[in-house]
């Protein structure tokens, strides 16, 4: 009899579909493959999306999201969960309830708008993100626009990133990653649990093809956690992976192309 292969770590993404393949479920699963884990998915919405923007979005019913989640977790099991696009309060609350009952760390990417500025989260869902979803997160990964949406803190410098992190942590996640890529100069992210601070600088690459960076970072962090890494190690290694993917981002269509999730394979 052939020997059974070892079962890889399992990571679940709960997010929307990006038909252009650069972000959302598609980016998450590519990232998981690149990290050697088994990726699984719970679809929350379908978008018509390409390099120019989001032309349409259709939310799935909460019962469909719940059924997908239970189907996967109850049979296959999971070592980490990543959440992305949860467009309504009912979906946010459904997923938060599921995460609270799951013995695995959750990485919450509180997706508010697309790379092109298209809204992906209803305004009335913001309070549910604050009071239901963030409290069950091991790591929250907002960008500066999402920080402003959730906390009202407008970040213009690194001192502002500290204030933003403190405001996010008040909602209950154990760690916050405040992504500073929208600030001028070389990008730096701040990881903190309110006690420890880890500043994560990176060079700014002259490449406009950055679609999917947020999804990719959150998924890479979840992969690290599923592989047994502590949060600072998982975030640092995820940041290095995303930086390489941004450097290798490539043009698709007439707009903003995706990061290259397979850059390590193609670069040897």
C-alpha cells in the first residue's frame, strides 16, 4: 500500500470572489498554495471585477455562508481563518458568531473599499465590525482608509499610526497591523498588541500593479499562524512575501494589475 501523504495545515478564507483573479478568494487561495498549506473557502459575495474596478456585487445569503463554513470546519478542520469582504451587518454578525465558536486564530481584514475606491462594506455594517467581528480577531489588518472608517482617526505620520493602533485595539483584537503604505515615503507597517511594538519597513517599489495586497497580506499571516508561528513572526514573514509579490506585480487589462502570488516559484 502506498504511504499516505502528510496532511498540510489547513487555512480557511471567508471572503468575496474577484472575477479578475487579483484579490478576494482567488488571491487568498493562491497565497495559501504559495505557503504550502491547504486552502479552503467560504464565499460571501460574487463580484464582477476587473483591472478597472468593480462593476457589480451580489451578496450570498447568511444561511449559505453558514452552511459552507460548517461543512468545511466540521469535517475537515482548520488551523486558521482569514476574513475579507463581508458586505452587510448580517454577514458580519454571522461570521463573527462562527469564528467565536471555532478553536483557531482569525485574521480579520476589515475590507471597506476596493483598490479602485469601490465601496465593499455597507455603512450600517461598520458598527457590527467594531462590536462583533474585531473582538474575535487574533490579528486585524486595516489600511489607513479602513482605520478612518472604523475609528475616525486620520493618519498622516507614524505617530498617527500609534493612535490608530490604539483605537483599533480598543475594539478587542489581540493584535493590530496598521498598514502605512498610503503614507508618503518608504512604506512602514506597525504591528502591536498595545504592549509590544514591531515596525515593519519595506522599500517602495515603482510598480502600480498592486491589486490584492491587503487580501494577500492577511492570508499570508493566517498561513503563518496555521503553521505554528507566533504573531510577530507570521506578520514579518507575510510582509516579506507581500513585498516580493508587489515588486513582481504585472499588468492585466487596462487598469491596475495584480501582485504576483507565485513570485517565489518564478524567481527560483
